[in-house]
C-alpha cells in the first residue's frame, strides 16, 4: 500500500530532465555557484547540491557522480565531492538566517 508521494514503496525516484533543467536554471540565475556531489545512499540516488555565493542552495538527483561532474563542467562551475570537502560555511549561514526569519 502506498501512503505518500508518487513513487512505489521501496523504490527511489531516478533523475530526470526536469532535475537537470532546474540545476541549469539555478546556475544561470545565481552568482558564484559551486557543485557538491553527494554519493548514493540506501534511500537516495546520487545528488548534486548547487550552492551560490549568497549561500542559497538547491539539490537534485543526477544519474551518478560522473553525470554530476559532467554537468558542472558543462556549466563552467567547480565541482567537489561533498563527502571529502564537506559543505561551505555560507550555506550553513544561509540556512540559519532562513530559520531565524532573516532570509530574503
């Protein structure tokens, strides 16, 4: 029995063209964007987190680490493995400001 969402129980949603379009649009509309590639886990596929200079961020599924790095290269932005370098401080600060109601 399916209770929530559109997927099937026990399955993860695969990346689609809408995910890629969203990432491309975010990179185009924000300054200083960097990509952080997040590895596949037991519950999610590989994802890429884009973080702008302001700290604003977005995350979407990709078909794998190579696809994430290829996308970053195509967009002309640096890509890092999140499990190695962690996440940028500006992202944590942006999250904190949003949680306190000081965000835009």
